[in-house]
C-alpha cells in the first residue's frame, strides 16, 4: 500500500506541475493577478506530494519491502539502517526521485522567499521550473518507476554494491544534486527574463543568491566525491578526468563564471546578454551531465548502466529545453538594452577575463568528454581521451586565470590602476618567490614545473589575504581600528577572499 501511495503522489505532483506550468504563465501573459497568484501555493503543494513519494520509497527500504522491485534489487535485510536510507538514491530510479524532490524543493523555496519579485516575473520563473519538473516526472513514471511491484515478493534482496555502502554515498549525491538542480533556478530566471524582455541589475540581485547556493552545494559535492574516490577507489585524491566526474565539473565551471558575470551586472548593469547566456548554459550542462550518466553512452566506474530507451527520453528533454532556451535567447537577446561602459583595465575587465578563461576551460573539458562519443556515433571508431589531453589543454588556461585572481579585487570599478594593484601585491610576490626557492632547495625528484606551481598557489593565497589586509588597513592603522574595520567588512568581501584562498589550497593539492 505504501508503494502505491508513493506512486500516486508522484502522479498528483505531475498534475500540479502541469497546472503551474500553464496557469501562472498565462496569467503573466494576460496580466491577470489571480492566475499569477496560483504559482506560489501550487509550488508548495507540488513539493509536498513529491516529498510524500520520496518518503514512501524510503519506508520501503527501511522495512525491506522486497515486493518493490527497486528495493529488491538494491537492499538486503542485513544491511545497516544508514545504508538502507542511502540505498534509496544509490540506484537510477531512486536517484531520479531525489532529483525531482530537490527540483520541487527549489521551486517551493522560490515561492516562499520571492514575495518581493514582480508578480509576472515570479509567475514565469515558477512556470518554467514546473515545465522542467513536468518533463522529469514523465521520465520517471514512464521509464524509471521506482514503485514497480514484483508479483511474488522474494524473501531476500540482492544487496547494494559494496562500494556504495559508505558514508560518502550518504553525503556526496545529495550535495551534488542540490548543485545540479539548483542551477535550474538560474535557468528559470533567465528564460523568464527573456520572455518578459526586461533584464536589469535587480534581476542579477535576485538570481545571484540562488546561483551562489547551487554553486556552494556543487562545490561541496565534488569535494566530497573526490575524498570518497580517494579512500574508496584509490584515485589519487583529486581530479581524475573520469567522464562522469567531468559531467559535474563542467556545470561548476559555468556556474563559477556566472557568479562573476552576475556581479558585474549587479554592480555596473553590464554584461546582460552574456549573463543570461551563462545562466542557460550552466543548467544545460547539468542536463547534459544527467544524460551522460544515465543514457548508457559512457563507460565509467560509477555511471548508471541503463537501457537506451531512457537515454532517448532524456535526449528529447535535452533537445527541448536546451534548444528551446537557446532559440528564445537568439530571438530576444538582440532586443535587450546594453549596460554601462568601462575601461579594459578595471574590475569589470578582470571579471571578463575570468569569464573568458573559465568558459574556454569548460569548452576544452566538453570537447574532451563528448568528442569520443560523437566520433563513435558518426564513424564507429573508438578513441580514448584521458588525462594527457585534459592536462595539456586545461592547465595552460588555469595558469593565467590563477595569476589574475589576486589582481581582480584590488582593481577599481570602471577604471582601475594595474600598476597600483601590482605594487600592493609586492609582499605576495615576495612570499611566492620564497616558496619557489624553498621548493627547489628541499625537494628532490619532482617535476621542474612543480615549484612554480607551488609558488603560484602561494601567490593566490597571499593575494587573497592582501585584499583583506588592504581593506582593513592592517599595519597602517592601530590594531583596534583595523579590527573594527574587519567587523564592518561586508560578508561578500570575506566570501571572495575565502574562495580565492581556497583556489590556492586546491592548486597545492593538485601539485603535490
């Protein structure tokens, strides 16, 4: 009975998603406040029904209900309770249910915390979000139903892959999905803005917190996955260029570029068209990652082995949302009003350089991951693209990007002073040179480039610290004054410095 409740709750969530995809958007079109007001309550109800469906599947695992095919194939009575919980998303069907649960959660959060949004924009955002949800509800119900029954219930289940019976599975996939699916909000905001034909700095202020939240979860998910792979599979503790890992890395690169681009749009009302495109591409890459992992086209240690029918269904979803959003962008983007002007040497210029290098790096990963698949589909020839390709193409783009990171926060908006920024980074340069010298003097047998990479990492970390030191006038003012200024710094300044410092820490890990 519990499984049937879960199944019908999912059907009702589909019905609500269809209502929310049509009624509020029609209301926005006709400027009808009653129809637009439907969006919020329906989004909350939709999340409630998906939560009931997910809870029903969880109950099936906890009670070892082997009459449910999904439970039979991925659980066992002797399995510890923690892993019965994590088994819910340790398979294709259950993980897709988690996917739509998080999608509905973000829709409900937008409905809950977006009362200050213009009514028409709010209605269109929630409408687009429900269109995405509708597609994936249909995908689950028609190709990946987690509530399928077995006529005669077996006495025992088949158990879960031992590699997946790990605390890492309890943390890694949910965090990753919160990042993947969270980018759908930026996508929905972008499409809604294109529908309305109005994009301004206020739009960037609304979309940045959602993008930042998704980016944080995606970062944590990738980090947790790297650590899990390190002790479980012995991959070496950092990026392995596995195709499935690339599927999460590409949206992360695009989301990082989007965060910086949205900052320019918010502060200077510039880069509007580019920011909208990045919002579309970031979630599009998440959808591509979903296709790669679940279509069976990739051979990977942790891809879901699925039948081609599922891959075709996801490919249709991909084509509809990516193709539709890019077509809308091509139609509406030329009509958007461009923002303010700025000099090449400025904070805006530094952020544009950041965007160019990040998107180019994302492009190299995209080509390296998908080119073998495209070649095999077109010619039947099989080639392998591995670490040598990615290291040779990705690393040269990261070096100038990392070198430029400390300069960006020290440059002024609109017109900056590059020489002045370099002078303020003199101490950081000196510390980096000492690190290079110490590395050469103490390390034997390492690559000749390793000390320079260590020096670059130290420069990035020291540069992040320099930004804070400059802002609080440390060593130039009495200590109590500097501490008072530190307490008064905006949280964004601390967040920027922490994220940039972490880049240096990551480079140290990669180098070692």
